[in-house]
C-alpha cells in the first residue's frame, strides 16, 4: 500500500480517534518534539504523525517542525521492535493518525495489523522508499521466519514481495559466507531480507521527502516549510555519504556482524561481510548457531580476519556476547549498533557517531584486495 494510493480522512474524524487513543492509555506513546527529546517543539494543533519507532519519529519531527505533533510507538532505547506487542492504545493511535510512518517488511508488523482496522490512513513506508531509491527489493518476513527464503507472499496491504536477492552474489551459489577457498567468493553484502533500511542514508532522506509531501497535502498552509525541512535533513546527511565514499576509496574492508542491522550502511562503503551465513540466520531466527558456524565466527575474531565486529546491543545473547568477548580479547574493534535512537540523539547525530566509529575502526586495517568478489 503506497501512500499515493490512499484517500485522506478529514481532520475532525482523526481528532476523535486520537481522543479514543488517549482514553485507552495515551502515555504509551511518546511525543518527539525536539532534537533533545523534550517534546518542546511539538504543538497541540495541526496534523498528528504516529511513527513505529523513535527513528522514524525523529525523521518525521525534523520535517514537521512546530507544525505537527509527532509520536513514537516504540521509544525505549532498550526495546526490541521485532518482538514488540502493541497495546490497544498503540493500535488506536495508529488508526487515528493523520499520517503513519513505519518501516514495513514485517519489521514493525503491529502497524500493519492496526491499519487493517483504519479508514485509509496515509502512510510512508520506508521499505517502499528504499526500493524506489535503490532499485533493490526487500522481502516481507516476520522475525523468526527462515531468512533467505524467496517464498514470501504479498503483505497485508497488497505489496508484492516476490523479490530477488539484494546483493546477488554469494547467497545462491552454495557458499556459507566463511571458509571459502576462492578468495572470499562466498561472501556477500546484505540479503533480500535485511529490513533495517533506516541504515541506508538515501532511504532516510527519501522518507523525509515523502513525509514532507504527505504533510503538505494534509496541511497546505505549511507545505513549503515541510519541503524545506526535508531538504535541510537530506543536506545534513551529505557529509556522511561523502565519508562513506572516502572509506570506499581506501579499499574494501572485511567485517563481521552479529545481526544484519547496519549492513546497508556498510554496503554504502563497499565493505565485505565475512560473517558465516548460517551464524546470521541462526541469530536472526532466535536459535543457536551450529558448532561449525560459531567456531568459524570465533576464528574470524581470534585470527583478526576482520577490521571490526558490528554488534547489535539490543538483541545480545550468550552467543553474541561470547563473540564480542572474543573480538575484544583479540583487539578487534567493536562497533555498537542499536535499532532505535539512543536517548538524547537525533538521527543525524546518531549516524554521524556510527560513521565516525567505522572510520576509527579501519585505522590500520587491511582491505580485501579484490573486494571479496
């Protein structure tokens, strides 16, 4: 369901639904009104935007400025959106919003369920913007499904998810992503099921642009300001994209990851993922990796075959903690990642810190001569 195909319900009807959400327990949602998270920039009037996570709430708030109220369903920096169970208040707020901004592809499926009972709420779906700006596809899945499968059907809003692989190399040729004897031929970047598209900077800019257009249609009086704010947000990401290009110019650096959270960002710098594919699939499916996959992962750390380990702190397990310990023992740099905004940060500040961490981790590292292909 693309936002362009949706009709718009008049604001008074939306206001009634928002009031119902408040009666059900409006404290569940957190206002996102300023860069420091204080909410001082939001107003009590104008359109109401509901975002699935604090990441999309921040992007929307930077576009909305003082002209709209932006709320995040998930704002806890320690929460795991994959396993989030929406409350009736969450569902009512989503269905009563003037605009909903979310990830899609099964990542925040509670939004899709809430929209089933909504009357044509306009939406901005980040995976749609990812596909538009990259020309690549993200397959629909639920956390815990078998990753790498191509038999996902259309999602609940009619999106055709019969997509091919994003990376196109390594996933279909029988390689497991580690231990190949042909110059890392089995290693790929990200798979078609890497739904963490907010780590793609062009996608974040495209989401902001789409939010601006949707708000401009709802609130024509402030249309130009919305568009200017979206342009300003995109401009703030340009130095980061330049820094990723500079990393690419230095070579194709190998890395490993406990989960494919930041892979879109790493792909932009043309880094090479050496993580055993079986290890990734097990972690993302909430199962223990095989002894062989775990051993291969630990060997990557112990033998310092990677420049850094990307570590998802929000889904830490005893297995991933063991991998982190091995990295630290071998003096392999660890780049910490989260799936929601750290407290007190906006999107650009957050991404800037991650990109700076990447640059520091690569100091003295040796690139893969052929890029891993």
